[in-house]
C-alpha cells in the first residue's frame, strides 16, 4: 500500500491562516510585526527563496523589507546594517540570507544578530536554549519537520530516528528537536559505514544529505515515516529529493514530497518566529 503524502503546502496553508489571526490581534494593539531580509549579491537561488518569504509574510499580514546590497559589500558594512536593525524597534525579525560571499565571515554575521530578533534560530544563544529544551526561536526547517510529523499523528516517544546529514542548519538541530520529543536519535553522514544498516532500522528517517536520489526504497524500513529535506536539481532541470520517491512511497507509511513538502513549512516557520518575536516585544511594553 502506497504511503500517505505529508502535504507541506496544505499544512502551511492552515498554519498561515492561524498566524494571520495572531497578526490581526497584534495589529489591534497598535503594532505591525515586521521582518527585514538582508541579501548580499544577487544569487538567483537566494532571490527565489526570498520571494517565497515575502509571499508568506504578505499572506499573513507581516511587514516585509528586502535590503539588497552588492557583492562587494564589506563585512563591516553588513555588521553595521545588522546593528541598525538590532536597535530598530519597528523590526522584530532579522534574517541574513545565506550563503554569503566568501569574503564575509558567516559566523560573525550570525552572532551579530540580536538573539531577540534571530528568527532563523541560528544564533548560538538560541541554539543553546534549544539544546536545553528552553523556549526560544527554533531553526525553521527542523521546527517545520516536527510540525509535519505531528500533523499526521505519529507518536515520536521511543521511536528510532535516523538523521542522514549533520549540517548546523538542518541535521544537527532536527536531531535535537526529535530528542526533545523523547525519540532515540542516531546521526549518520558521509563517513558512516554501512549506512543502510542504520536507515533500515529507522521508524522515522530524515534525509538531509543534499545528494539526489541517495536513499533507495530498499534502504527504508517498511512502515517508516520518511522526511525528505533534500532539494536537488537534475540535469533535466527537474527537482528531486535525497530519497528515490517512487520507490520509497511503496515502503513508507508517510512521506514528504519534493517539491511541496518541507520547503513550504520552512518558510511558514520563519513567519511563525517573526510573529512570536513581535508578541514578545509587545509583552515588554
């Protein structure tokens, strides 16, 4: 029996509808939640992602501003712009679009953003709070993945989770969030020996390795929940995930598609964090 699709577009639509109501309540108290996105250069993929973020913001009523600087923009200039928005009470979320040009230190930029406005959830203080199970801004893709699993009623307590990938943006934090949900988590990566021996034991498999069609149907435990984070473009121009979808859907119980799975939820969780930041700002006034 074919797996049930976890539709990120539909889940995002419902979540954004809830967020729009929250935004109306905030506006009624005299505050417009606002997000600023800072882009250095004109990377086409980055511009495409930003358009999605702008659309989501407008959909729920959040103010959106794009600051686009040339590739030659210096690290100091970028840090000064971030400091300006750190101190600007009109803006509740600051996001610097990654990747940055090679001459700019990504770590210095991430750490410059105020943890109170770090709606990407990448600041070390917010990562530390996530690790210790405290209330904080969670990284958007991992938070979206947990929402997707919960949306289909899958109990995570005691389940064997295998995360394939160890990036700071997805792999590491999603493992921690699932650990916080009382799952037993194993991290795998490019150096893991006999990877399929691990993936075949996973009740929940998160593929975030960034390799097209890397995980085959035979690598998946029957009845597993498969979350495919990968977005890879084939020579034909077609997008695909890290999982061979047509094979995996015949083995899994639930599966996310690419596109239309994790991607829309990532953007929605960014909007969620921006709204939460505005609410926190209101509570201090």
